[in-house]
C-alpha cells in the first residue's frame, strides 16, 4: 500500500508546471447503482475555459474511498474521461464566450462494492483532490502562490444492512449554473436534483473544501478536510447582496448581488431515507457578477374576463359554477418593443392539463403596441378542486435573466344544486313472507324533479338473482322510469337449509350534470317459508313385533313399505348404529320412488354377532323413510330390536346307546349316536375314538354321522371317547353277537 502511494506522489512531484493551471469552477461525484453489487462512479468537473492555464484536460482521475468510522483507506478507483461538453446559457442571445465559458468534464468507471467489504453501518466516502481553482475568485483568500485547490467529496451508505442488500444511488444533482448575474438585479437558479430511490433531499450552503496540498493532483486524503479561507470582507455573506446568497431546503438559489466579481460557493445535498441520513454529496461552483447594461422595462401581463370585458386585478378571487364554461384572455405587452416575450401559466394547486392551456407561449413583439394574446378556459363538469390558484408570468429576453411581471388569480368553483330522485313500489311494505311454490310480483318506479337528469332504476343483491329464477330488468330514462319484479319460488332452486332470507336493494340514481349524483333506495326483505307437507309413513309388512330373538344360523326376513300422501319423491334407507356389526349376512337395498317405495331385509347372524364369551347380543335396526318436499323434508321411522343367542348344547342329559349287534341280521348292525349334543359357537364336535380293554384304538371318526360296524372285533366291552372343543365325554359300548 505504501509503495503505491509513494510511487503516486513521486510521479506528481515532477508534473510540468503547466498542469497547475487555474481552471477549476467546481463539480461533484455521482454513485449510480447498476446491478447487484456493481455501481458506476462518476466525477463531474466544471472548468473555466477563459481563465484556464491548461493546454489539455486530464485523461483520468484517481479517487480514494475511506470508511467513516475510522477514516481508514479502503480502495482507489481510476476514472477515465468519458465526455466533454460546453455548458449552455439559459438565453442563447446572452452568450459571450469572452466573458463566461464553462465546460463540463465527466470521468467514469464501473466499480464493485462487495458486501464483505462495504458493510460498516457508519458508511463510506469518496475523495478526489485537484488544483487549482480560478485565481481571479474574489471571495476566497489566496496565498502568495495565488492558488487554491478543491476536494471533491461524496458519502454513501453500506451496501448491506441487517444481512440484506441495501440498494442506493446518490442524488443526481441540479444542472450546473450557466449564467452570469448582474449587479443590483435579482438572480435565481433551481439547483434541485433528483433521487433514483425516491429518498428525501435537503440542500444547504457550505464552505467549499480546499485540497490538502497545492500540487496539481494531490493524493486524496481522509477526513477531516480543510475548508477554503474566505476573504476578510465575506463574514457570513458568501456573495454580498440584498438579499445575499441563499438556498432553500429544496435547492432554489437566490441572490441580488451588490458588487461585481467572481464568487465561489458550496452546496451540500444530504440524502435521507425514512428520516435517517444515508448519504451526502457536495458541489462547488462559482458565479460571475458583472455590471450589466440597462435591461429596459419589464413586460406587463393583463387578464381580461371575456364575459364582462373587465380586466382583473392581481389577487382577484373569481367565483364560478361547476356547470358553466368560463374563459379568460391573457395579454402580454412590452414597453420596450423589439423583444421576445413569453407567458408562463403556473397551476399552483391543480393539474393544468384539465383546463386545456399550454404552460408556455412565446412571441416576438416588434413595438410597444404589439401584444401576445392567449385564452385560458375552464370547461363545465371538470374535476378541478374547489379552490384554485393560478400564476400568469410574463417574461422578456433581457440578459442575463429575463425581466418579468406576475399576476395571480384565485378561483372558487361552486357545485350546482341537484334534487334527489325518489323510489316507490306497489308492494307497500319493506318485509314480506312468501311460501315456497308461490309467486312474488310487484311494480317499482323512480321519479326525479330535475327533468334534464338521466335516472336509472336498478336492483342489487348479495347473491345471484338468476340462480333463484328472479326476473327484474334495470331501466333508465328521464323524469320517471318503471320496471316489474317477478319471482316464482321454485322448490328446486331454493334450499331453505342453506338460505331462507333474501335482501333486495332497489335504487334509483340520477346522473346530474357537473355535480355529485343523488339516489334513493328501497330495501326489501323476503322471508321464504316452507310449504305445508304431510310426512310419509313406513311399516313392516310381514312382522308383527318390534322385538325378537334369533339363534345363530337362523334367518330373519321381513319387508318394509313407505308411502306418502303428497306423492312426493321419498327415500327408504337404513340408519346403522355406530357400534353395529351386522354387515356380514345382512342384506338391504335402499330405495327411492314417488309416493310409494318398498324393500326387503334379510339377516342371518353368525358367531361374530354374539357378545363376549358367546353371550347373547342385542341389535337395534332403524329404518327411515323421508320425502323431498322442497328443502323442508319430513319422514317416519321404524325400529326393530333383535337379540342374537347361541345354540344350546346339552351335555348334562346326553346318554348315548351302549350296545349293538353287528351279526348281519339287519337289526343293530351299526353303532351310531343320533342325539350328539349340538354344535354351537363355543363348543363344536371334533371326533370319536373307540378303544378295547387293553387301550388300543379300534375305531376313530371326526364325522357327526359316523357308523361303526364293529370291525369284526369279538364281543365284549369297548370304551368311548367323544371329544368337543370345550368338552370330552367318556362311556362304554358292548358288542353282542
């Protein structure tokens, strides 16, 4: 770092003396955001081509960036000259290149402001130093070598705040001062700039900054920077006058200088976002004050009322009706003659395009008797504010700034009177009850006492009338309009469970000329009631009880019949209980029909329908028949309780045969058991085994209808084992021959 700075200093120590020419008028920096973290840095220099001692412009400029927190060096930027152009005069006829000739130089470069570097909350500043200012400046003390430099200065915020990108461009400053001022005459200039980010800008006068050394191009130094030393007589008046040099917070510069000379001054533009200062840019400039020849007399502006022919005085207040046309004539004359004059019309508190006048007109007046004339009109039915302020400004082409005359008018626009229309209906009331299936019909009409007002009769709702079959046609006309309302309350279009209250807003509104419309409203509430309805009836056709018992494996079968006296569409359905488990073995088909409907129920319960440990369980069957009479349904219900029991299996009284005679005579040849205990959900037959007296199995079967022929075994006693899932029976059987 030190090496580069020392090399820079060494280079400029040997610059030819011609580069120390006194040429600087002023200038400033611009920092423009391009994209992401890419910016364009511009250095704008204004140079005096009359008093300059330089043969050529600098090809480039090296600016330094420091942080504000510690005034620490961050980086340097080489800016290259990109343009050079003369600053034009306001009035080209006042141009005198021997008196004032200012040129604008722009040095520019794209730079990258990394978030990793430029993130200090206190921000940063850019500095460039150059020597020398004009050596003919009158309000600045110049040392023995007659040179004073300039420091260009711009502050900018970090490019990231709260871990988010902080996008900002510096203000684009006011156009440069391009005219000279005259002793004893008011001089004004708008220095107001713009901001690409819509930040707030505030302007103030500051003491210009000098350079750190009197070398042609000093090395830019960190803050604080030394200010120029004002001449002893300056005191607090940068440019003495009545008034002395002033600038408004919006950047409007004014002065009426007392003495001729060349005066330097500084303007600071501060940038605020959400009330917090985020940046600053300074511009130095100079103003040449000379003794000007007598500019002659100012022009004169007059305003004529074309209706009355009267001329209006400055400050006159005109009262107009909004429904009338009104025109004024502006007349500009110039006692001197032989001058270009212009008329500028300023709308101070309204949009001038709405009244159809041009902001500026110009004309050459050859003699004092010639005049510039133009008309300014207010048309009827405008949307201008009730109070308007208008300035008519006449200007000539005097140097360096025009002489002028101003006339101000105040206009008050009154609204025209408008009678309100009224609405009526043949219904005679604001709330009605209507049954489904009926028709609601009535007439509506609107009237207006203003015969020239167009009136409209309309209906408003918070629902779609067409969805409900409502018929109403909006109408418009003059003086009186009529329309009919008709509504057939169709059951298929109205669901009373969803909506049974309907609000209608009938409005008659006028369309008055140039004034606010008036209206009248009739609000109607319609309560839709359900029609009378006989409920359907349901019965069980082949079952005489509402409660019965059913063994596992038995089948329950019965019929259901639903009828409706109104011949409505009816539906027959089963409403299962939440804890019912009857689906297996259950058969029922829901039915619907008009006037009568029937269906059959069949159920064969199984072991799954018993309770815990095979206990009996009860089931409630509920069947419903309901009509669809509009949205107001009625119904009937039948219920049946079925208690499911297991089959009884009797082991206590079980006594099988104990002998048979397998001798082939056809009598008692087989051993079988007809009275085996019945199988049920808890206990099922598994099989039978027969053993001889030595414990040897001689027969076995798992069929309940087994038949044993004795197997050819000898007569004697044999032992039985009959096995069930939950029980075992043991006995004997004798074979006899």
